[in-house]
């Protein structure tokens, strides 16, 4: 069992300053020369971008709903391998999890799965002695959750700090940091949360540096490091998650989630990921275009318009035998040379609709690849990009549907089953995913829908046609590595 020093940064509620504190601690410890592994509880794609900027390592998500509790510790160990310290930013309030599912996927749940000490970030701006009651309540609610320190945020003055410290002396939970307001630490937000790093890189670098300076100056880093080192051996019974092993053990059509869901009946610039080399899964070597005759090229959309992706997806594609190449639909007028398959994840295409529409050569290239039957996987933003139009501006026209912005937010976890065979999944494949958007697609499903869902209501959703699989549903392929294997096998043909 490997011991990885680790901390979970949590809060009583959203808006308390978790992201600022977690990112600032990552930056401060990295400035000390430590290799810091950044993690985020839940499905959020945006915060990990700031974590990555602070540490120089890929930000990784730990989602006990989408991936299952059994994968949290192995995925953590995979991401933190070789690091001096791992910092896990929580989600919402400490005990807030998947709706109606108890503690599942909450920060507290993940902290217990990792056996990690928790540091509670408290917005102290409107309280003094009451802070002790709040911290005591959170610390005593679940004895298995080890709340071992408090960082006081938005403290107004020296006297305010003194009152807070006196109150917390009675709680038994030590104060490990005190932070005042600082304008330079502000990060802009819009309809889906913080503005991603890729859209404001210069300003984001400055903001992260400011977070590191203030959080590092206001917190007892030595005490926090000692607390992190008090964590026991990492509880991953089967060891660290490994993309090559995951692909080798995967069922070709994807794997199933553990929930039995009653759903509708089925219808019939190169940026390569590290090469897995000789560890390519057995069976792909002899396929045309496979590793034995040139690895199939999988193009992955990136750049400011398509920032939502999980690091494990590219790792799984590479482990399945692909050469993964990133491209920017805002800038590149052609797909990467020799593209065999295309992955277009989430992001903010609505913010860049004019630029995406103006890049007509790439739109035609994407439409041509899809018409040729190549596998295309599109999630959320990718779905909109493949539509005929977004807010009246022409998109790729692969799907006979139109998209528009909406005032309503669609947000939440989903349970889904594949109801049409596709390049991603065989009929009957069950997955858990997440929806997060303020757009509407009309129609919302094609004649061959991608998924059947029953949360929050029973419905069909998405499109499957030729090699295209397009849907609003965000998925985490570590929960079903057969997706990557199936996709690469399709591309290798």
C-alpha cells in the first residue's frame, strides 16, 4: 500500500472559497518545489484547469457517481503516482451529494474513500463566535469524516480574527489559515461557472499566482503538510488504475453500471498522449491501421471553445492503440493529417459561434469525415457543433437539428442506457453521466437515439447515425473503458 500525503479542501456550502483556497495551496506548495497532484470531487471541468495551471499537472476528477465508489481510490492513486502531495478540492457543501442518493458522490464520501483528512474553508465574513458551533456541527455529523483543520476566509480585521480564533479554541479544531479579501484573486464567472483557463490564460496565470501568494502567506503550510502526511496508506485494494489494464479487461461494447434502470426498449499542432509502446492491448496489432501498421489517429477538439475533457479519455484512447492528436476548431482549417476518428467534448461553443461558423473549411472537413462513416464522439458542445446551426449561425450540418441558447439551466446526474448500437457502445450498455448546459436542441433526439434516461424523467436523447454518436450527456470513460477500445477498433478499420 503506497502512502500519498493528501488533503481534502471542503466547505459548509458553495461560495465559501474552496476553489481559491485549494488552487492557492496547490500553487504555494508547488512554489516550494513539491510535485503536487490536483484533484476535484465531482464532474466539474473548469476548476481542474486552474489546478493544472497551479501545479503543472493534469487536473483530475474523482466522481463516485459516474465512476463508482470502487474506482475513486484507484483513479486517485493513478493521478498522484510519484507526487509529494495531493490536494483534493471538494464540491458544494461537505455533505452534499447526488440528489436523493444520500452521501454518494459528496466530498465527505470521497474523503472517506480516500481516508483523507479534511480542512474546512469557512466564510467568516458575517459571524464571530457562531463559527465554533458551525465547525463543531460539521465535525461531529459523521465520525468517519476527519475534519482536522479550519481555514477562515473573508476575515475583516485583526479584531475579527481574534474573536474567531477564541471561539474555535473551544471546538478542538485548529485554525490553519486566515485569509482576507483580495481583489486580484477574483476570477470571472458566467452562466456555467468560472471562465475556463483557456479563454483567459494571461489573466488566469496572474490570478493563480495571486492565489498562491495570499493563501501561502495566510496559511500554515508546514502544519498542513504535516496533516497531509498523517493520512494512512492509500486505500486502493487493486492498486492504481491503469489505462492499459482497463482497456485489456474491457468488454468490447462498454461495461455496465450497477443500477438496474427501467428504460425504453432498444432500436436496432499535434499534442500526442504518451505512447503506451509495447503495452498496446492484444488484438489491435493485426488490424489494418492499428499499431502494427500505423496507429489510427484520433483527433480531439481543444482550444477555448472545447475545454471540457477528462485526462483519462485520451489515456484510454492511447492505451487502446490510437495516436491522440489535439486540434483547435477556432484556428485550424483542417483536421489533423490522417484522422481516423474524432472526439469533440464539451465547452462553450455558444461564446465562439461566429468564429466556429466562419471556419467553413473545418466544418466541411468534419462533415466529410462523418459522411465517410468514421467514428465521431460528440458530447454537449460537440453535439451543438455537429448541428445545422447554433443561434442561427451555420455549424457542421452533420445532424438535422438546430441549437439555441436558453435561460433555463439543465443540470444533474443521469442514468442512461444505450438504445442504439454505435461506435461508442453496444445496445444495453449502462452508464452514469452528467448534464450541464443552457442550450436547447430541436429535436433533442434523432430517429436512432443515443441514450434512454429516466432521471429526471424518462426520455430518449441524442443521435446515432453511421459512425456518429452525439449527445448532451457527459460521461467518464474510466467507468466503461470498453468505449475507448470499441471506438479505436472502429477507427482502425
